[in-house]
């Protein structure tokens, strides 16, 4: 599971659920719009502190941003190969 991509998808999903543009999210969070764009595209590796601050700006618990979504779970299932006995 690529955690950068997972966090990015979760951040974008929550932002859109809250009806925020990236610009509004940037104002609320204190991060630049470019940083948030890179984060949502999985191009940033946020620190624990950053995850906390982003989650606060979105009004969700930090765990929400790292919880596997359907795409991540499906990808993990495809990587697990049955053992031959």
C-alpha cells in the first residue's frame, strides 16, 4: 500500500465532502495550495504533525487520513498470492 497516495486520496475525498476548494483549504490549513495539491496527488510524504494539522483544518480525526479506502484494500488483495502446498 502506497501511504502517500492513500493519504492524498483521503485528504481530497474529505476536502470535497466538506465542499472546500484547494484555495479555501489552504487558507484554513496554513499550507500553500501547491503543497496541498502535491499532497492530494501523493507526491508529498507528510509528517505526523502535518497530518494532524491537515486533519484539524478538515475537521476530522487524524486516523481518517490514514485509514485504507476501497482502492487500497483492493490493491492489497491483488498483491496477496495464495500459497502452494
